[in-house]
């Protein structure tokens, strides 16, 4: 192959690639080779392809260069090959007009000049001006000239279409957008209906027209159509950077329909696209719709990917809303300055003000609107949820109004120790208001610093808690109180052991603190010190050391019931890790009893979860979780929901588990917490088990995307495996096969060979069930190779057996016979053991049956029958009675074909007598037996047998 031929080959390959960054990179690499080869035709055709690739791949600005080069080359020195691409070049004028409008740095006069050139060339070529008028309408609509827009709209609609007009889906899409923009929603829906009923093959359809219909469907009350349009269209656009504008439409639709959490999810998923937006117009639109959604998000944190100017990290929704609002507003100002109007600013202001309007439309299978928060204190006894009655929750304690500075700190400390976080925070706020601006002695200063550390600990601010505890430790030492200093040192040590870098220092601090407090502290301080030692060991997963430390904490917490409850919880966790399930369950039960007596919601909830996780009774676990749900504070709702969902799955209540998983995913997304992708994976499985496969597929697709973004390939691949099964259940065989092929490619390492083989075998099974037997045989063969490489001979035998069957049914009997010979070799190597495992008996027996069927198909009935000798008995020896009956039936059929009719009759009567009346095997046996009776000259008996089993006469 010459270099030129190779370049043309590569161009064809690049043209067949999906649009996006990969195709663009390949095309630009090819273009450098093409220019170096100095081939004018190849350079022209490659740049023509480049124009399309840039437009649909999300880099339309680059298309201006390739289009201009091609147009200049076309005009400068026309060649025969130019004429072959003249139609496409004229088509590209439409891309240019649309694209130039999206860049405010391009003067409007330049766009008008391109439009005029487009019209001239269309006229000269004898083409309809329908597409020209459409794009004059689009320019007028962009600048906000309503009168001109209506004029060109009418000209567009009344001019005949031709082969340069946009497709049967794209023209109506622009019409729908215009009608919706002028409030004619019913007309928009009516216009689109026949279009959607037809066949749309354009790259941009049907997602573009479905996106355009979102608001018209909503405003005309067709809420189911609106929801379905969103799901279908967003699924198609969410992977295409060039569709960022349409993604913004879906964000706004979620905002309008009261689906704030889903709007936030979409914003976060596509937020980094703003850094590489296909155009300023798309960036402006997405930024405006995202800002509107973020303004209603509340106290939520989103995560941004790093850029050259900004590191990765969290960003508050309110802060991001302000940033995106400025982005959209500034871009609108640039467009309006270019256009000499204020139209884009008005549109952006309208987008920024968007909010829920009309009825709520449930959109997501994995997110819901946030429910009202659960009260922190249990308002009802646990008996209402089936558990023992709770002691009433302690009454709210008011913050004393006449307390001194130290008295108020004592009060705050007591509330913190008693798990009354709300009153604790209120007391500290009151202290700051009353005494914060005053000078205090070293003891009071140290005390307030210690409680500041407690505040930060409650907020899970690790860096802040460590810093404040260090400051409190120094302050107590300055105040001369080493006992209190060591209490703080122990807390600091616990925080440090959370991190590998601080673990050694942390363990030393907690151990030294416990030693000093053993000598100088009171009973409660000693007990709490050893509890902190245990917690530090737990965080380092030193379970035996943790249990030893907990044994030094008195069961009654040295008179502190709150410490007693926490210690029991810690014991339950440690014992569970040490595989002492019964002891763990008892400790969890004790923690729950203490929590009930205290009436503290977070202690009860935590104990209930420990109890649920340590019981082997699914119903008991669900009941414990029900109690936890009733009493958990809002910030503890997530683990409660997840634990109950898993308990419900274990109890066989998948439909109920769905609700808790949905709530858990919603909480993750709203709070900006990690883990929602993993929870979606579990939710997808719950939907699958509950029989809701459509929703299972939607959520599993979301989970795969999220896991991929986390870089969690192993989990993403396991979720792909789940999704492939869901697709198979939906009858979507090709998507299922595509996922399995991807999985097989991903699992290419030596450690993954068993999993790769399993995936290939599953793909073969899907193809076999779909009667695509030749392809199925290829997958089974590949699976057998992988099993052999993984040194799994029994699995290899199964795959070869299935390969032989597939080759037989594909009509390739010779290949089937060759495969049977391979199964014989494998079976011989597995048999002959003194105590043969049932699995080996099963697989070798089925291999013998398949081999018999293949040989019978090859006209070797006698050899086939010989292979079946003793096979049915071997299957019955491992209680595989159904398989044994099938072997007996086939043996009877072979006897008939061999002319041994009397023996066949005897065997078939024995088989029929052991089968349930009315079963399919019984009907098969009766049919074969009737044939035997006919051949034996006993037609009356044959007829009676057929009547008895409801069989048609021969």
C-alpha cells in the first residue's frame, strides 16, 4: 500500500469515528501528514471532513478555518474533485452562519457577508433559498429584531424545500423553538407530533426536537410527555460537548419542574464543560441556567475539576451561582455590544430568574425533592414502630440568662457531653454575645478554646479541630491545669489518628493522656481517656488493642450513661470486626437500651444501626432500622437510610428498599457528599430485583458514569455487568452485548481472566438465546480459552460444551464434531477421581449428552446412543432429575431412529411413569411413546395415549 492509499484509508477510518475529542485529535494528526504529502485533493477532502468534525465535536471555531480554506481552494482553481463536494460545501455555509453568531468577537457584518455569499451561490446553483431565509430568520431572532424575524420566518415557511434544506427533524425543531418563544405552545406540540411519528436519522435528532418540546409539553399539561422527552433527550446529549446549550435547556427544565436535586446533578456533571465550552453562546446559556438552579440549592457544595488557573476542590452553590451569573451577564453584554441591542441581556435575565412553576414533574429515578427534616428528638415512643417504648425525650433546656462566663461554659460543656448539640451551640453563641469582647483569665480562655474545638469536631472540620485542640492544649497548660490539658490531648490524639501522617503522634498522645489521667483524674475522666485510646486504635484498625482499651471502661461509664452508651457502641463495632457476632449483637442491644433511657436520638439511631448490622434475622434488622429512621437527627439520616435499604433487600423487600436508596442518593447529592455513584449502583439493583427494569437501566447508566468519573474502574465494571443484565431483561440485546464486549476488553489482565471468561460466556449465552448461534460459538470459544489460561478446567469444559451446541445449531456440524472431541479430552482429564465432585459429574454428563446430539446430527446415531449409556443414572445420582429425564428421552428417540422400537417402548414407558402429568417432558415422552406404538402396529393404544396427554394425532 502506497503512502497516499494509506492516507485515504486513515481518512475513512477517522470519518467513521464518533464525533468528539478523539476524532478531532485523529483528524488533526492526519491533516499534518496530508499537508506534508502535498496532495491537494486529499488536503481538500480532509478539511471538508474537518469542518463537520469540528462542528459536531464541540470545537466549531476551528471549523471557520477549514471552511474558509476549502472555499478559497474551491474558488481559486476548480478541479473535478471540487465539484463532487460542491453540495457539501454549500451545506457548510449553514454551519458558518450559525457558528459565527455564537462568537461575540466576530462582527455581525461578517455574518451578514457570509449570508449574502451563501444566497448568491445558492441562486447561481439553482437551489431553493429556503435554507437562506431560515438563517436570515436566525440572525434576526438572535439580535432581537422581532419584526425582521417574523418576516424571514414567513419567507422560510413559504419557500419550497430542496436538498439543501435542513432535515425533517431540524427544520421543525427551529420552528418549535420559535413558536415556544412566542408563547404558542400548543402549535409547537401539534407541529412536532407528525415529525416524532416519522423516522429521524439526523445526528441531531430526535434529541434536539425533544429538547425544544420540553417547555411546550409542560405548558400544555402533557407532563408524561415532558418527562419522557427529558429522559430520552438528555440521555442522548449528555455525552456530547457540542450539545452544551441543550444541556442548559435540561437544567432549566429541571428547575421549572421543581427538580432541584436533579438540576444540581446535571450542573455538576457538566460544570467542567464550561472550561472548554464549544462557544461563548453555549457557555452563556449553560451558565445562566446553572446559576438559576444553584441559587435555589441552599447550603450545598459542588466539586469542580482542576484547570490551569484553578485547582480541583469544593465550591459552595451560592458562590458558584454568583460566579456563573457574572459569566452569563458579561457574555450577554459582549453579544449585545456586538449586535447593538439589549436582547441577549434580557434573555439571560429571564434565565437567571427562572424558578419552579406549575405542577411538580417527577423526573429522576434516583433523586427526589428533599423531604421535611426528621425531628432531632423522638416525638413518639419507639413502640409506634414496633420496638420497646422509649423513655420520653428530655425536655429542652433553656440557656440560662444570668449565668457568669464560667457558669455558661459549664452549661455548654454539659449540653455537649449530653449530645444536646443544638443547646450547646446556642449556649456558646450566647457566651460570645455576652462575654466575647471581654478580657478573661487563662482558665476561662482555655475553657472557651476547648469548646471551640468541640464545635469544630461536631462540624467534622478535621483541620480546624486539630488546630483548635492544639491551641486548647497549650492554653490549659498555660493555665496550669494539666488534667484538663490531658483531656484535650486525648481528643487531639483521636483526631490525629484519622490520618496516616499523624497516627504515630496521635497514638502517643492518647496513651500518655490515659496514663496521666489514671493517676490524677477522677473516675469519669479515667474511663473517658481509655475510651479515647480505644477509638484511636479503632481508627488504625487495631481491633484487639481497641478491645483491650474498652475493657478498662466500666460498663456504666463510671456513672456517665452517655459514655456507657458510646462505649457499648464501640464494643459492638470492634467485636463485629473480630468476628464475634453474638457478643457484638449483645453490646449493640445494650447501647440501644441506654440510648432509649436517655432519649437521645443520635445515640438511639446509632445503636439501632449497630443492632441491625449484627443480627442474622432480616426482619429484626428492618425493625431496628425503622426505629432508627424515627429518631435519627437530620445529619444522621444518610447512614440510617442506607442501612435500612440494605436490610430491606436482605429481607426480600426490594420495592421498599428503592425508596430508602432514592432518599440516600438525594441526600448525597444535596449535601455534596461522595458516594452517590455507589448508592446509585445499589439502587439500580433494587429496581432490577423489584422488576422495574426501565428505571434500573436509567440509574445504572448514571452509576457507571459517576464511577468512571471517580476513576473506580473495578466498581464501574461491576456496574456495567449489572447494566448488561438489565438491558438483557429489557430485550435490548445489542447494548447488553456492547457492554459485555467492553467488560471483556477491560478485564484483560492475568488476574481478571476468570471474570473475563465469565463475561464472554454470558455474551455467548445471550447470542445463543437470540438464535445468533455462529456468533455465540465464537464467544463460547473465547471464554474457553480464558478459562484454560485461568486454569479452570471444569469451567472450560462447560464453555466448550456450549460452543459445541452453538456450532451444531448454526449448521456447522463439522466444527461441532471437532469441538466435541475437545470436550471429550477435557472430560477425560476430570473423571476417574475416587470421590467425584457433583459438579464434575454434572458437567461431564451434559457434555456427553451434547456430544450425542452432535453425533446424531452427523448421522452417527449408534455412536450417539453409546455415549448416553449410564449418563441418566449419573445425573440422578446427584439429584439432577430434570436433566436425567431429557437424556432418557433423547435415548428413547435414538432407539426409535435405530429401529429398536421394542426397547424404545420399554424405556419411554419407564421415563413417562416418573414424570409429572402435564409437564413438557411428559408430553415429549408421550409423543415419542405414541410413535413407538404406531410402529409396533398398536394404533389404538397410540391414539389413547395422545388423547390422554392432549397431543395432536400424527
